[in-house]
């Protein structure tokens, strides 16, 4: 697999993970109470991880 295809697939996976994390935050906000709060925490953790993995190559 050449570098262009690998980088493109990686970016697509980052966008999918980011979308799923944002979805967790929104769904958790609609639920309310503690289960919704924990869903929001999971979504925020996913967003932070996506940003970390995306930006670590630019150190």
C-alpha cells in the first residue's frame, strides 16, 4: 500500500471516529442523568484521542 492511500485511509478513519465521538456527546446530552453524562465523557475522551493521534506527527 503506497503512502498516499495509507494516509487517506487514516484520515477517513479519524473522521469516522470523530463523528462517532460527537454523536456520543449529543446523545448523552439528550439522555440526561448519569448514563448520559458518562456517554458525554466517553465522547469527549474520543475527541481528545482523535486530536492527539492526528496531531502527534506534527511535533
